[in-house]
C-alpha cells in the first residue's frame, strides 16, 4: 500500500477562544485518505464535519496534532504548494458577475500558472479535460449568471479537477441540488476517484446516497470517527449509534431511518418484482410489521388478476383490489 | 458473455460522444483565448479617447491658443508667442497630467476595494484615507496660529505646499494604521467597518474644529474639499507621478490573486493565494494611490466608485488582467472630462471639481449600468 494522499495524526480540531477556553470538537483523530477512493464524511449537525474539512484543507489550524499531505506536514507548505495537492469545493457555488464557465474552471490552474495567471497550451488541455470529465462542455461558454445552482456546482468541481490535485475535499457539495443532480454528482465523483486515481472526501447529509456510492465512510460523532466500508458500518450498528435520536432508529435491513412507532399488525407480502417491493414499502410506511410467518394476513400478488392485481387473504375471507391504495384502505377499514 | 457485448456497445457510444466532445473542446479553448465574452477592443478605443481628451485639455482654457501652436509646443517645446509656451507648459500640461494620474489612481484603487470587499459600493476612501487627509488639512487651516494669517490671506505657493504636506501626512498615518490592523485582522468585513468608523470619528473631529473656527478659515477648508487638479506645480508633479506609478505597478502584481478573490477568500486560499500577503498588498497599493491623490488634489469623489463599474460594463469581463488597464484608461478619461468641463470652456468661471464629477458622471454611470443590466435575468 502506498503512502496515503492525506492523513491526520493525533489531530485535535476545534476553535480557540480567548476567555472561556477552547472548543474541542474531536480529539486524537488518526485518519488516512487513500488515492482512488470516494470517502463520505457523515455525522449529525454540529458535530464538526466542516471544521474537520477546514482543518484538513489547511484553512484553520489544528489545536493539536498534524495533517500530512503525501507524508509532508501541511503546516510547512505554502498556500500555493498546498493548492497543488489539495482542491476544495464548498456548499454554495459563488456567482461572480461577468464570468463565463471556462474562465471559472481556468481559475483552477492558478497554482500552476505564472504571476499573471497566463495559461499555457498544457493548461488549456487540463481545463478542457476537466470540463469534459464533469460533462460541462455545453455550459462552458455561458455566463455564470445564466446557469443553475447545479450547473455552477458542476463547474466548481471541474475547477477543482483542473487544479490537478491528488486530494479533493468537498463540504456538502450537493446540499442545494435536487435529487437527480445529487445522484449525478455522486456518480461523477465516484467515477472521478476511480478514473483519475484521486482521493475524494466529501461531507454530506445524504445518508442513502452515501451508502450507495462511497467506497468508505467516516462516521463522525462526539465520541470520534469510525471508518470502514459502508456495509460493515451498517452491520456493526455504527450508523444507528451515530445518528441515534429519540423516536428514530436505523433499520439495517432497509438501510434507512424509520420512525420508531409501536409495531402494527403483521402482514406477509407474497409476490415478486417492483410491485411487491413497493407494496412492502407502502405497508411499512403505514406502520404494518412485515413478516414471513404464515399466520399473518397475506397480501398476494395475482399473476393473472386482470385489473384486480392484489388479493388480501385472511383465515376466513379474501378480497381483491386494483391498487396499493385500495389494499391499504381495505386493511384499514377492516381493522386489519 | 452478454456483459462483454454490452461493454463493446458502450465503448462505441463513448467514442461517438468523445468525438463530439473533442470538437466542443476546441471551440471552448478558442473562446477562452478571446477572454470569453470580453471586448478587448474597448481598451484600444479608450486609449484613443484618452489621446483626444489629452489634446483637448491642453487646447481649451481661458486664453485662446491656436491648436497647431499647442502641438508645436508639445513637439518642439516652443510656440510662436512665449506666453503661449508658458501657459501650456506651466499650467495646462501639469493640470492635464495631474488629472490623468489622479483618474488612474482613483479608478484602480476603487477596483481593488470593490474586488477585495466583494462589495459594489466600496470605494477608495472606505478605509478612511480621505478622512485622515481632511483631518490633516483641517488641523493646518483651522488651527494655524499667527503664521496662518498669511496662509489664509492668499493661499499662495507655500500655503498650497503646506496643505499638501498636511493632507499627505494625515492620509499616510491613517493608511499606516489600517495596514497595521490589516496585517493582524483576517476578516475584510471587520476592516471595512473599522475604516468606516474611523471615518466617522475623524469627521466628528473635523466638525469640532470647524465649529470653533473663524468663518474665513472655514472657507479655505471647504475650498480644499472641492478638489482641484490645478494645484500641482511642475516640480511637484514627478512626486505624484512616482507614487502613483508605484501604486499601479503593485496593483498589476496583484491581478492574479484579485481574480481568485472573485470566488471569495476561502476559495482564493484553496487556489494557492497567500491571503495575508495579498491583503497587505491591496491596502498598500490603495494607500499609495489614494494618499498621493488626496494630498495633491483633495478628496475627489465619485471617480473611484464609478469607473470600475463603467469598465466592467464596457469590457463585459471580470478578469482583472483586462479591468486593471481598463480602469486606468477610463479613470484618466473621466478625470480629464471632469477637468475640462469644470473650467467651462469660453468662460472665466471655474466650477468645483467634485460638483462636476458627480453631477455629470452619476447619470452616465446610471445609464451604462442599467443598459448592462438589460438582458440579464
């Protein structure tokens, strides 16, 4: 295994305050970020995700310990040298007036260009590669003021790519984007981590998407940070612990947070394919306990039930229904 | 097996997309080399306009001098009548060059302030320079003892020089203080507020001095606040020119960090900008430019805030590699225009410079900015 692109040694993060003593957010962190991996930083609000990212990026000083970039102490690097190893994307994409997409991405070449910021042929190639990699060819020649949040954020990521740094840190880059754009951005980052062998660390509140896309998760809680593959962390119960709150629990089977309601009547769904999956979701949403036991009420999917796709079977009677809504209504009215 | 076939199909599509993207890429990089959307031709037009205004400024005045004689003086240093030579070289040329230098300095320092504070309302005086200069002048004019009588009687050569030194000292001390604070305080907003508060503080002191001063002395102070390009003599001009040149060169060295600062300080730092060094550079450049102009010409309003906006609208670009020469040229043009109009050609009356800059300039800028806004969402 090669030296990690970015690592933290015995890192303590927080804020110095003059009068009431320092605010410590996390202590004694030992973290490694490897090239080629997309790592998600998850944790409840206020736990210090942004502070950790800012400290790793060298934007604020650690209270103790150190940050190593390719084995070199980050504090000993100049801003320009750091910028060659580490790029940054923040939540809100700035919207400077009178600037075009290409010029924005070109700013990423700053750590490599001369004092005037003149671009060489190689710089232009790097910019074009970055624009192509994020799929922003069609918006590169447009003024930023005419672009959407998602398009501007795409260009900000392209700018970070054009910086050609091994490490890319993103602080909730998808917070202002709609769901398809978030999925698209995560897929893009995952693919970039692989194809360009970069180490990408992003903080996010999008648990579901992080579980599906990230190679590794850093779960941050007041107790510290737990690292591992998303699935391992789920099975070990760490996800539930990190986000534990009254009335909400993490369901390891579905990979989602559920409202902790009293278990309702037990229902068994008999069927397959998308229809059965969504039937189960609908039942779970309405508080029914899904089970495989044969004693429960059975909701059966009918293969040839023209128009009447669903059948509810109890010990004594059966009824037929066309839609999921109809099944729910029937279960409700019969007191299950 | 089917997976492999799928992969092959995927490759074929990818190649087609790749070819299309390659052609896009070529057009994108071509566009960038023309400063995407910017209009560098405007710089050449501004340069031509500046040349025309320069000649006009030399040609117009209370004494009628034929135009060929003006050109003759410039080329050979001699006109048919010695009086004409005298008027052009001793009065009109210094005034014209002073206006150009002041316009450049104020335009560029306005650009620095607006970019650094990311605030379109920022202007060269937000850091309190003119306040410091006005306090220096007020102290000299309003409290001058026995020796002040002669000064106020005619405001002769020595008096002018004294005012220049007082304003320069006031401005330099203020900027020194701001520089000290800027080296320690990280937040530009904090610095902006400190500068504004300092301005109020000094304005209060000046008001206090005015309150207890004799009326004719107050008039002398007010005359200074009107601003003027005509007070700089040929021997003082090089001093102004060197300081302004130093400030402009320092600003030119800052264009790259200024471009990065368009994304905000966090992004600028992540792009490798040394924020502390940049902050000191910006404050120092502004200090040089604005202190020199305020000392020699008084607190000239409007040019510093308006010229950068004018330039952005004309050049349609946020790139400081264009905006810096642009504000230089446009600043010089605007200052020359104001200077020409203030003298009311064909008349012996001279209007206060600050009246002209704002009265004529503000509507023009309103028009330009409104026109630039059109077509935007």
